[in-house]
C-alpha cells in the first residue's frame, strides 16, 4: 500500500488528504519538486531540496523543517514504500487558512511527500523522438511570476500544453515575450548546430532545470562545446538536433517542430552521446 507523508505523518494513499482551505488548493500558493530515484538512490536530492527552499523563500514561505530533516523525511517515505525506482513529488503549500489571498491567514506551511512512478511518454517516443509545436501562449513574464519559482501555479504551462494537444502533439515550445525560446511546458530545451550545444540562459525566463545543468556538465566533461544563448524560432527550425530534458521526461529528442523536420528527422548523434552518459550517471 502506498504511503504518503503529510506534515510528519505517513498516511495510506486513500487517507492522504488535505483541507479544502489549504491555500495551495485555493490559490496555487505553494511550491514543489519532482525527484527521481534510480536503483534506490535519490538522484540529485540536495539540488532539488536547495531549489525547493529557494522557490519557497522567493514566495515568502518558511518551510517548517531544516533541509537535513527534509532529506530524512524523503528517505523515510521512500523506505516506507520499499521503492527502488520512483518519482518523488515534494510539495510545500502555504497551509490551511481562511478564504482570502492573505498568506498571513495560514498558520503553518504543509509539507507533502508522494512517492510514485511516472512515465511521461510511451517507450517508442523515446526511441523515435517527439513532435513539437511552438505554442502561441507565451511563458509567464519573469517579472510577473518568475519561472525560476517552481510554484503550484502551472496554469501557464497547462494552457500551452492544451494547445499542443489540440494540434495533436505531446509537448510544446514556449517563447518569452521578446519572442525568444524559453522552454517546454515541463522540460528545458537544447539544440545542436554545427557541433555546438545551445540552451536558453536563465535570464530568458526559464526554470533552471537540474537535468539541464547536468547536460551542461556532461557536455563540458565530454568536450562537446556548449553554451547558454538566446534561441529563436528560426534557430530551432534549422537546428541539426533538438532535445528536451527534465526530471520526469528525462532526455528525449525532438524530431519535428511546427511540421518541419529537425535535422534528419531522428534522434541525432550528439543527443545519443549525451543520453548515454546521462544514463551512466543516473544509474551509477
Ligand atoms: N521547465 C519546467 C517548466 C519544468 O516544469 C521542469 C520540471 N519538470 C523543467 C523545466 C525541468 O527541470 P528539472 O530538470 O529540474 O526537472
């Protein structure tokens, strides 16, 4: 039976419930993380915990436990569920309060840890690659709500994803208000052109993905030139390779964007090289 951690207690899945007065539910007032477990090891746990605390700090939530206690709570929840391959969803909400936006109405933030499985795309999509469109929904402007805050407010991304679904594709590219490429609805994006790997810089208004950082490190280690650079729609169309990355999706090649084939219309050689090394690191 799946056990879910809520505020220091483990509950059976069907009893794992939050109040209808939780501001996470009422206003999307909260933050979260998604973390992978490979072969019993929590992958990049510290980095995810750091980002969770940064997201919380940015919206003025003081998580009522230390980072060390959070790490222990994650491990205990995983152990209680006897899982060695898993996807962990870590959620911190503003907590329970009366109606009204005022965060002061909430006495104490709530901490939730769910351990589950996740398979974002069918295996054949990982093999053959993914088709994308560029969504007409721009990414939230960073001065309104920074995409660097991994908040419970994912409507911007969901609206873009719905646009993709209407167009018959599984993922979309979102641009910023200047028209530069930001990221996908739940992943960061990379392109390869003439042997150089490129990804938008954090100041383009993206979530600074932990998988993205790993890819940049791997490229560095493998002496594949890589840089953060503003990318346009045109750059994507004429790229030799495009791929996406994220904790949930892992690494996946994009082979068509807005009906244009990317490169040879199949996962490219640099993508495959980076993927191989990523798998080695994840399974190490
Ligand atoms: N961008 C967005 C909007 C995301 O939600 C995510 C996480 N699913 C990512 C990028 C990738 O981040 P990470 O590699 O840290 O999972």
